[in-house]
C-alpha cells in the first residue's frame, strides 16, 4: 500500500486550456481544491494551475473594474492556457509514495498529476501523502509510542523489536530516521495491556536509550 495508485485522488477536476480563469476561481472556492491539471483538446496533460497561480492572476481588490492583467488583456479574457505551468512534474500509478514526498518537498509544489499510458488518471497531493503517513504510522489508532536512539552496531533494530515482543507487547508500526551514527527509532504499540508505561520504560531503559514516550496524548521526556 505504498504506491500512488492506492492513495491518489481520482475523478480529478481539470480545466481545458481555454477555460476561463474566472470560472476556475469560482470552482476553487466552491470545491476547496488547490490545483487543476490542464488538458488540451485531445485530453492530454498540457500543464497545471495552482491556487496561487489563480490568486496572482486576479487584480487587487482595491482596483475597480475589469483590470488589465499581466498578459495585456482583460481579466475576463484570461484563460488557463495563459497562466498554467507547462510540462509539470508527473508520476505514474506505480510510483512509490516516498518518491512523491521527495518531489513535493524538493520542488515546493502541492500536487502531482498521475499519468498512465499518456492519460490523466488522478492527482496525488500533499494531503494524500499526509493521509498515507497517518495510516501507516497508526497515529489515528489508540496506543502508545516510544522513541529510541539506537547505535545499530551495538543494538540493531531487530534486537529491540524482539525484546519488545518478549515483554508481551504488540507493535503496530516502526519508523526509523538516521542521525549520523545513530538512528532515532519510533515504535508504536497497539496497546500495553495491564502494564504501565513507567514499568515498560524502566525495563527498556536498562538496555536502550529512550528519548520520550507518548501515551494517551501526553508526551513524557525521559532523557
């Protein structure tokens, strides 16, 4: 479940190159979306327009009347083709979500059209990536989380997970972030049963460095 096809938004609202920017602004407001793929007369992706592109194209609210735009024409004659970004970054349905996240961050964009066999089949946005992260991290489910700082040469991740299981605890997700010679490891538990977090932490601290834990919405720093 780490591919674009499982998390992308389908039935995408799109614009034609000749669509009015005034119409696009109205749809943007009504549907609360942040980007439109723009299609040519053959239904192929021609570009993309963001909510910022539309805002930048609109005249100041302090300028009365049909203001002249940067293209030299009136606002009501401005089309999607006039302000769209050409050749936008795209992904396929089989692209990994982590690659999508990297593209969104690196290029500071809000979404990527999804193309299959030359046709637009969806769009994957920042919100979709966040939905994915919430799902795989288990953040929407009850349970506790422990944050460890591991030296993989001394105590590999596999050893930590085995020790947690031997304590009779169930693991729902594991995230690892490298930090030089150490790895910050975040382990989410599905539940702790009749054990207290203090008891669990005291036992694991005999062997591992624990940074903090979160239980019932409360974060406790134990460093």
